[in-house]
C-alpha cells in the first residue's frame, strides 16, 4: 500500500507541475475544470445523490466555474474577490461550528450550497494564484505537504491526546503542534530563500516584509487542518472511508484536496491584491 501511495503521489506531482509550468492559461483552466468536476462528482456521492443527480450536480458546478470565463472572453480572468471572502468566512466560522456540533442530518440544499461555496472558490484560486505567480502557488501547496507530513510523523510517535476522536481518531494535538512547528520553520526558510520577491505588493506599491509570511503560513496550516477535519466529518456522516477510488492508495480527489479547499481562497486574499 505504501508503495502504491508513493507512486501515485509522484505521478500526480509530475502531472501537476507539468501542467502548471507548460500549459497556457486556457489549458490550465481546463485542467482545473476537470479537477473540479471529479471533486464535484465525489461531493455528490457524499450528499448521497443518485447517478442522474450526481451528473446534474457535477455539470452545474463545472458550469458555474466555466461559464463566467466564457462570457468574459478570458480564460485567466480574476474571480470576484467577494467570493474568496465568503469562502474565508465559511472556513473561519461555519466549518469549525459544523465540526463541533456534528449535525447528523442536513438538508440536501445545504450540502449543495456548501459544495458550491467551497469547491468553486478553490478552483478559481488555482487559476488566480497561477496567473499571479506559479512559484508562489507551488510554495503554498508545499505548506500542506509540510504540515501533513509533520502531523503524521509527530502524531504517530508522540500522539496521546486525540484532536477529534469522533471524527478522525488518528489525529492528535501533538500532531497539530508538530505540523505548526514544521510550518513555522518552512516559513522562515521561505522568507530567506524567497525574499521580498515572493511577498505581495499593496496598492501603494509597497511589499510586505519577510516576517509577514510566518503568521500567514501558520494561519493557512490551521485552515488546512480544519478542511481535513471537515471532509472527514462529511465522509463519516456519509458512511464511507474514502470520497472515491480514482487515486490508487489515496482514495478520491477530495481526500487529497480537503486541506486545499480551505487554504486556497485564504491564500488568494493573502498573496494577491
């Protein structure tokens, strides 16, 4: 299983980086639309839609992502910024409350609204961040990899206090502490290696200082943990182990991007102006 996971992850990384650096804007946006479509299909499964309902739901979500681009005539146009603020509000307030209260039954309309409000902003964020600076997008994604790896290693070795035993028994507070410590080190490395060139430019032309990156990446790491727990809760409520089976050794697309759903909209607000 470990070998399968590693091979799948390596293949995904190669495909992702190739698309990120080699494709034109239209091609990258098309890739994001495909990713969004698979994620929407899996979300429909978690919402317990039938085959016809999942097809309609998936087409609707992808349409809401693509149609504005077609109408604007720009495959790399900026998304409305209010959309990212709405998504940020959900991940900062509504998602933690959802995790805390763990409602057993939710109206299907609520699941649809949450799906639109989480999947589409994340897809748009991939387009906007790539357009702003592909290397910064990669560095942001690396925050998830650093956080997840450290949480797993520290939690496995030292984990004694469960973070959310009713949702994800394998996660611990020690793992969270390890993740944040590793991200803090990563932020310091970023500030040294990336320098001012990787910092956002304000409307007055000034750049953020290097120390700005530390609280931002720690905040993104916390958001990623919330996104991970939220997707775990949805799977538990749906009675499934994985969101899908498209990725050998990993499960579904949602299982791989759960943290990114929360992180990416916040990253756009932090790194673009």
